[in-house]
C-alpha cells in the first residue's frame, strides 16, 4: 500500500507547486480522494488536469496499490 506521503511526493514530483489534500475513503488506503490546487492547471481543461494527476500515480494505479481515486483539481 502506498502511504499518503508517497502519494504526495509522486504528485509533487510532476507538479512542484501543488497544494494537496488526501483522504482515505474506506480506511484501507486503496480508495482515496485527492484534491490538488496548482498554477500548472491554469488554462488546462479538467480532463487534462486529471490526466496529469493520473500520470503521477500511474504505477500505483496499474499495479493495484490504489483501486479508486476521486479527483478534484483547481487552478491556483
């Protein structure tokens, strides 16, 4: 299982100015809610914003460490 700190680091590696909130939705750590606010999102569609986050978590999502992610993104 990936820790919240590892999720935070994975997102910050791709989006250094990200303000991130992570919540465990089930208590098992494999269903999470992630809110990311960043100036990187300025001018990007919601789909492109989410693709950036999914790209940063690609290994964990394809490897089965994370089963479900609820994303909320916003430009700073």
